[in-house]
């Protein structure tokens, strides 16, 4: 029974280990320092802080540095101990973990707030996106700008394939652009269109060549780039905009976090189906009653036009009467009940309704998330100025047992 499945007690969940408070404005990014009980945070309050766990079990800021402009994003490169900080004034500043003073600065990286950055040690490049609608790439050896491309709307997030120098840029129009970056030049490979709202976050898995995107339309899409067949999987379970993603290669789990504090763990190691394209029709594809814009048929049949709906399982255009039932259909990513036509409803078996994701409460606005799968740790932060450190071994525990270590 569906009711039994949904009321099943959920014991495996993220466990809150620590709360870090002290920032006086939104915390825009927090990252875990590998192999150390440490967290680096950047905030709208214009500070960068390195927090280390004391014997008391509490985290205290061991280093604290103020800058001239709010810190909008951060990227931490552990091997070189370099911290890349994007600022509200468009600058990208590079500093070192142990001192936090700027060792390099790109003051004109953007003309407006920096939204995301990736550092590539291989090429000594830092790639960044900003609210000046551009993606920029710069050389950290020479300190010079290498190239820039402008989009038609704010560039909000970024992922980068280090091996092939391809950048994925998500923007406020809901598009994702794939660019190949070269020194001094670049080419646009393709644009990915699927979301109905601004892209909030991207995650690229270079091994399985999968791109995950989360957006303000509350959904996550998995783009099978490596498969080259344009296969996309839609994942719907959040009730707010999706702002953080992380794919765990070994257990094939996807973690997604939304602005309302929702934390979802998706099982991607299972057979999933693509959601159908929505079909267009002038009349219900079940009972053939005309939709309201079909004036001619309405006149001929002397019937009133009906509103058009779509069955999420078959994609057919149907009237409300022919699609009165709702069902979850996790195989297509629908973890909460959605509209299905009566014929499809009858084909959905009880076992088809078994959830393929678990949902948890972060209980704060999650703007950014970082994970250390080898220790089973997750850190979340947001506009409530709080940083939370979680033990997620219960939900992603198997990655530890198998000795998986992150790249
Ligand atoms: Zn109908
Ligand atoms: Zn249907």
C-alpha cells in the first residue's frame, strides 16, 4: 500500500554534528578542509574565516580576514592550499589557507558580482562566472586575463572538465552553455535547454560524464553527456529552488539541497526512464473533447472548451476529467504525486511507487553545500548565517565501507 510505504519510519538520516555561528550576514560558501577538522567560510559580511575544531568540540575561527567587498563565492584547492574568493565587486582574489592574505588578485575579472569559480592546477587557470553575464578565464601564473564570453543573462553557476577544458555555465534564463576554452579563444559547443527557471547549481562527474543541474523550477536534471544520445532524466522531489548538488561516483547517489532546507538523496544506481515530451493537441487525446482555444470544434460540437493538462507518464494532452488521479512515479523521477491520465494510472503497479530517493530536513536555507565522502561529512550554509556540519554516513555509508576515496 502506498500509505504504508510513505509512513515507513526513516531511520537513516544526516546527523547534525556541529553548528558554527558568528558571521553577521549570509554565509555564501563553506568547504571542509580534507583530513582536518576544519571549515573555511566566506560571507556577505566581507570576511573569510578558517574554523578549526577545538578540544571542547566547538569550532572557533583560527584565522579571520576582512576584505573590501562581500564575498559571494569560494573555491578551495587543497593540494596547493589556495582559496579563490569571488567578490560582489567582480574581483577574484587568491589567498592561502594558512594566512588568508591575497597572493594574487584579478580585480577586473567581472564588472559585477562573481557567482562561481573553478581552479585548474593542470592549466593554472581560474575560470569564473558573474552577474555581468560573462564567463572569464585567467592565468594564475602570469596573472593575466585570457578570455571572456558574454551571455544574454546572469551567469549563475559553473563546472569545468579539467582534462578537456570544457566549461558548463548555467544562467538565469534557464540555459546551460557548454564551451570549449582555449588560450585566447573559445568555441560554443552546445546549449542545454530543459529547465523552466534559472539554473542554481551544476555538478559535473568527469568519470561517468554526467552533468547534473538544479534550478529554481525545483527540479534536478541529469544530462548524460557521455552517452551522446541527449538522454535526460528529470528528478522532482524538492519544493523550493535547488541550490546545491553532489554526485557520489562510487555509490551512484546524488545529493541535492534546496532553499527550504530540503536534502534529497537520489538512488541513481537503478533503472530510470526519461519523462516524455508533452504533446500538443486541440482536443483531449482520450475523450476528444476540444480544448478552449479550439473555437471551430467547440462551435461544430456545441460544447464548451476544456483546459489542457498533460499526463506526466505518457505526455498526452488530456482534459481534467480524463486525468483526475495522481500518483508518484519514481522511475521517471516523480517522487511526489503528479497528474496522470486514467489509463496510465491503471498501469502503475504498487511496486512502481517505491521511492527511489530519501528526503531529509536541513532546517535552514541551504545556499551552498560541500562534502567529504571519505569521512562521510557534509557542510551546509545559507542566509540564516549558520554553518552546519553533518555526519551523512547513514545515508551514504557504503562509500566508506568500500574504501572509496574522492578524486
Ligand atoms: Zn478527456
Ligand atoms: Zn498517460
